C-alpha cells in the first residue's frame, strides 16, 4: 500500500469505530448505517483507495468533477460494484449528465428538478446510457434557509408526490445537513420526525441520510441510515481529479 492508502485505511478504521460506538450507544445494529465516502475535491486515486478498503458507496457534490472521476475509477477497478451518489445541489441542466454516472441523487429539492431528472433517465435509458429507475432522496431544509438549498419540511409531502408520480424515479427517503448555528441533535430530531411521516405515506422511503464527519454520532442517535463522510476519511480539501 502507498503511504496515502495507509493513511486512508487508518482514517477509515477510526470512522468505522465511531459508527460502531454510536450504534452501541443508540442500541442499533451498525449494519443499518451505510457509510458514504465523499471524495469531492480529491483525486480518483483516493476514491479507489476507499473502494479497495470496502467503501463501495462513493459520493460527489459537483457534476462537472464527478463524471470524469467515476469513469476513471471504473476503468481502474472494473470488477468492483461501486455505486456513485450525487449529494450536492444540482441544476436542472445537469440532469442528463448526472444520470450517466449516478446510481442515486440525494439532493432532489424541487418538483422541477425531479421532472428534469425523470426526463433525463427516460432519455438516457432509451439510448443505453443508464438503467432506470434512478434512486432519489428528497433534500430537506431543516431551517428553511433558501440559500442553503433543500425543500422546507412543510413542503416535503408535495415534493414526495411529484417524485412518486414518475416511473423513472424511485423515492428512497430524505437527506439533510444540520444547519450552522443549530445544535445537531435538535436539527436531526426535526428531520427524524419528517422522515417518519414520509415513511408512513411511502413505506419504501426508508433512507435517512444525515450526519457528516463532525456530527455522525448525533445523526445515528436519531436514526440515520446513511452518514456522508469526507474530511474524517480523506482529510482537508484535496486536489480535484483531472
């Protein structure tokens, strides 16, 4: 292993230990919490190091960086069943590009974006560029701040209806980021209540994606099924893939 791969392996062991400890405290099975390795701003080689260590769910937040990186990883590790996730804000005009590499989009925050993604999946599937339907999560705005993106909690039912009404999207759950200046536990408590209401209407929407490097323990305590970890695995901001 390279020095960088050894570093990433040590970081991964620490993150997995944190997840196990948080699950033990919450009385949960660690198998119920998926680790999403966020490789944004880092090169394809770091994503490959994570995949070689068993982290097969990888995430990006910028479509313009992700496509080339996903292609490079697939070229070098063609036998690994890696699933790529889009976790950043997505413009509608990028929908066609993102469905070529993403198995899941966690940042659907409007009916117009849902419609654009559904059209993109249908068009791409027709020419063999992807297989539908596309898994999607609704990005919730816990504090309602439009500058941060996300759908206000009170508007989630209408957005869920928009997604569920398409044949090319599959509603899987909710994603959110704890707002700055708000205690993570308070934020995740509100999100967990919204997720419970969504599951009551759409039983298949079982994913609750919340918790990052600095607050994954609180998120797990409130039922997160997917933690999105970048800094704790890969360190500070890296160099983007070529």
